[in-house]
C-alpha cells in the first residue's frame, strides 16, 4: 500500500521532543510535510528538529499548560508558513502512584495532570482551529492511552484524563466537522521514559499481557 504524499502540508507536534512525538514528526516529515516540533526547552527542541528527514522544519517552545503560549505558537506558525494542516497533541506527563493509595494523589497533582493531559489539548485545538479550518481539511490527532479505556495506568487521575480525551475527540469531531477531523490514537505501553520508574522488565511483561 502506498501512503499519500504530504508535500505542501504543515504539521505541528506538541510534545515533539518526546518519544511518540518525535517518531510522529519523523514519519510526517518522511512523507513530505513541513514539521514544527515543540517542546518546553529550546535546545532540546532544536536538537529534535535536526533529527528529522530533510525539509522546511522548525523547532519551537510552547507550554501545553499555558493557553497564551499556545495562541502565540499558532500565530507564529501561521505567519511563518501561511497555513497549518495537522496538529498532533503528543504532550503529557504522569507519575506512577498505586491506585489504592488515595492520599498520594493530591489535589495539586490531580489539577496538574488534567491541565497537561486534557485542558492543554483542548486549548491547543482551540488556538489552532481557525488555521486548521481555513483549507477545509484540517486534522487533529490526540495521543491518548489505553489507560483511558481499561482504567489501568500510572494513576487514577491519568486514566480519567485520558478517558476525557477520548470523549473530547468525539465531541469536537462533531463540532468541527467537516473542515477539521479530530482523531484519538490510544497506544498501550511504549518503550520510552514517559513513566518515571518503569523498567524494561515491566514493559516486556505488559506487552505480553496486551498481545
């Protein structure tokens, strides 16, 4: 099967310096898209962008939990390229907390988890929607998690935030159609350092259980 060329398209990846975000950036760039990789640190973003296949790519700094910085990013990308076609929401964070340890999941941590893993994705879509809508075929891809469906993950709040991301995709898919499609991709365990403290043994055991 031959994949379609994305030549002339512009893709923005929030969380583009992480394992999934960078892999998505490489895949989109290999298909001809111009890719904007965003991260919280300028040097890391620049290093990641340099690892992409050759093309008209950019590194940018943005904070997924700061709506104002996302609006600035959207305007900067539009000004630089004159268009935005794809938005990939790959930013996020979590902390490993046993589900039965209710006291360890503090109000502050719950708020931070929802701000970065749900509110930030909504804010990014809100900021980029006018640009994605302009050409009639915009695409949003949210990186969710199987934890949002199984209730098994790094902590209860993370599972809940990812479940909310699934529902948000359904809601916004209706609200923004047909000019913008909104999709969720929900991977299982991925061999990155996303969850602090998880060993390669844990990843191998979980992969076998999910296969």
